[in-house]
């Protein structure tokens, strides 16, 4: 299949590499000139479960995408705040039969995607794969994962299953979900607690879990997500979600990991996706007349920290 990966950072590179190895015709599109040039000149370097690989993959700077042959599938993997600009830049690749799969973390990306893509061609999903960017042109890819996805348009279930099949044939372990909004909200609860709290408290997830207020903070934030989700017809099993979130505290599994927001802001001085996680709950809460004080406050604190650190 002719596939474009729009946003070829850590996750886009993982998906691009695996889909290429699976025999698809993959092109990467990205907005970071140094990364694009490094891949053009030296290929994509990957440490894939300990094995060092260099793969030659076509890559284009998003601002230079030109009218040409339309692509069959676009997988969106920008950071949330880069999504709108990416979709504008790749408009020349989107035809009447181009399916677009959005796999970013966070809530409400479909509102942006639908400005550029007809509803029947939009698919949204959730992934448990992980990836790390080690510098321009270089990624570290460890462990296993999965993908769940669903169509937003009516009667497109078969197309969603076909996309999942293409991904699975390249080892990405994808499946059709009949309730993707539930999975997205459930995962957003993990990001909406671990990301902001660990970043503000300057600790890893195990460190957060050892503090006395941790459980109450997690439970309050998850309840705010559940309140908003419920207004949208998604009924979260709150005790199960809290238990799922608190599994992150376990130092023998992933507890010693610093969440991605910590790495973005504290390690790499980059802006965060807070507006699309707790900030999305805050905005939706305001719109629906629901109180979301913890999400409001967390969003403000992270924005203040971004300003103090002059993150870009
Ligand atoms: P990423 O930061 O690695 O890449 C996103 C974009 O930012 C890419 O276009 C990349 O080129 C650009 N970028 C990265 N570093 C840059 C720098 N120093 N200067 C300029 N541009 C830079 O993001 P990601 O980790 O691939 O995440 C993409 C989406 O997937 C996000 O919504 C994220 O929350 C989600 N996600 C990530 C993981 C993970 O393990 N990384 C797992 C699941 C979901």
C-alpha cells in the first residue's frame, strides 16, 4: 500500500520503518529540517530491540510537499499542536480516496482532521507502541505494542478492518475497535495524570506513586475525565481506570520511566501537549458546564512552567 507518515518523529519513524519492512511503499513527511536532511543523506538509523539498522526511506519536508500522486493511507503522528499545520501542508497528497488515520495521544483531534478530510475517510485510534527520538535521524525502538482503530464515518467498518490488517501484516498488531472513544479516554487518563504531575513534581511515576496525595490526585483527575466523557456518551469504568493508571507506579514494570511530557519539557525544553489532554477536558468542561478544577489548574501550571523554561 502507498502510505504517507505525516510526522516522522519517534512514533512516525517506528510505524514508517515497520510498514516499510512489511513491504509497503512508505514516504515520510516531517517539519524538522535537520531530521529530514539527516534521513535524506544517511537514512533512518534505528536501534530496533537492540539491533542497529539503517533504512533508506523517502522523506519530504512538509513545507515542500507538492501536488502529485495521491496517497492511499496517511498516518498522522505529529505532536498535537503541530497537527493543523501538517494537514494544511499535506493537502496535495489527500485525494477523494485517501484514508487518514490519526494516532496521536489526546482528545478531540478529529475536530481538526475533519477540516481537511471527508468524515468517511477519517479513522482514529490509540496505540500502546512506544518510541524514542535520540536526535535528528535516529530512533530507539524497544518492546511490543498494539493499535486499536475505528472509522468515524458511517459504514466504513470494513475499511477500518482492512487498515488494521495492513498494519498487522507489518507486525504492528492492530485491531478494529467498536468503541475507540472509550480506549482514547482511558489512555488519556494515564497521560492526564502521569504527564502533568510527574513534570510539575520533577519525579518519575514510581516517585509520584510513593507520595501520600498521589491516589487522591489521580482519582480526582480521572473523575473529571469521566464527567466530560459521560457527557459525550462514553461511560468510563472509573475504579478500573484508576487501577489501570496506578499500575504505572510499579517500579518493577514502568514506574521508573519519566513520562513523555517530562521528557519534552524538562529534558528537551519543548512545548507540551497539555492543551490536548487536561486542557481538552478543561475546554470541554467549560463548554458543557461541568466543573474540572484539577484539569484547569494542571493546564495552567504546565503553561507557566513552559513560559518559565522558555520552551519552544
Ligand atoms: P516526536 O516529538 O518524536 O515527533 C513529533 C514531531 O516533532 C515530529 O515531526 C518530529 O520531527 C518533531 N520534533 C521532534 N524533536 C524535535 C526537535 N528537537 N526540533 C524540532 N522538531 C522536533 O513525537 P512522538 O513521540 O513521535 O509522538 C507523536 C504522537 O504520538 C504524540 O501525540 C504522542 O503523544 C503520541 N505517542 C507517543 C508515544 C511515544 O512513545 N513516543 C507513544 C504513544 C503515543
